[in-house]
C-alpha cells in the first residue's frame, strides 16, 4: 500500500518590521531573491518573477554536485497586507516531486507584524514533507531578517502610470529629477533596459559628490523595475531595490523598496534621513510630471 503523502503544514513568525514592509519583503521578487535560499550551500536563481495575480514565478535551487530543483508557481490571490495565495510545483530532472498550495496571512502586532503560513502539500516523492518543513522554516527566518532591514517608501502621484513610467525609464528625463531636493545628477553612462546600468554622481547643493552605480535586473513595462545599488562604479553593493507602479482611477501609486546588505547599513541609512530624502526624490518626480 502506498503511504499517504499529503500533509498540511503551518508556520507562524513574528517580525520586527511594519506590516507594509513585511508584505513587500514577502511579495517583491527582488526581496524574495535575497531570502529564498534556505542555507548558504543553496543558490536560488529566479528565471521568472511576476508577483501579480496570474503572474508566474520560476526558480532553480542549485546545490553543488546535485541536480537542480525546479520550482514553478503562480499567484492566485493578493490582498496587500492581508493575504496571499500561490501554488508551486517542484520537479527534478523533469519529474514532478510535489505540488503545494501556499496561503499566507498577515496582521499587525504592536510595532511589528505577524505572518501565518499554511501549506497544503501533496508529495510524489519521499521526504518532501520534511524538506518543506526545513526549507520553509529556514526561509521564514531569512524573511524576518530581510524585512527588518528593508525600507519602503510610497507616493501617490496624480498622473497615469504611462506618464510616471515614461519619466522614470527615459534616459533623458531620469537624471533631471532623481535625488533629494537640492541635488543634481551628472551621468557617465545610462542604459535603462533590463541588464543595463546607470553610472552617475549625485551632487549636493554644497558640491559634495556621491558616486552611484545602478544595475538593472528585471523590467516589466509600467509595472516594476528591479535594480541593485552600488557605492560608485563597480563598487560594493549596498542594497537590492525595486520600484512598483500601480494605477487606480488615473493616479499612480509608486512603491520604492530597498533591502540593505546589513542591519547596520539599514540603521545608518535611516539615521542620516534616507526615508525623508527618498520621499523628497518621489516628490521631485511628482513635480516633474506636473502632478504636484
């Protein structure tokens, strides 16, 4: 007789980050790529990542000397700050190992937030339940750490997405508004396509120069930009970032997120006013498109 290989797994995690930040860390592909690996010996490569209802996510889990594990899934429900539902199918060398339905529920908890996860698992291979327990347990611990060093900024701009996107993803216009009040940009080179980069200096009103290097990952037109922030050309990375664009009734909600490399870099950034300076940057974007 074949053993019953179905299981319902539950996890709960308290996170010392605001609910909106935890939601972004859970759903934003740039953040998911940071916390998805359950251990340093596992490399997770995302081949597709579209976190919208109906969007697909495909990744490869790589361990030296072992066949790649392919995880293919899709988002079925997304209620920001409340609940997400997605499915995933795990396969190895073309053979399906398991299928699962993943429901995540979110709630505020004092100054922080909570995540309650339910996984309905159906296995076609042995030991998948234990693998899920270990993998998701480690992943959620990583998620908590990522959320606690993630900064999220939001701005509603009274203009259509096409206009806001056009101002952002145009090499002629982006340098004109990027940066806090009183700052200007001097570009060395700029290519805003997927796989492109922007090497530039941000120059403060007092003449102080801040070298920057943005490397662009996935670009979904009028929806999302993923990019990495470096201290100067080919310098050390200090954050994985993304910008999401959502239009409702003719206005655009821009969400800018950054996962800093370390808790200290997050605290340092917050200490020198990165939240306020970032909101100034989004304010300059609003003024540039004539929406402020």
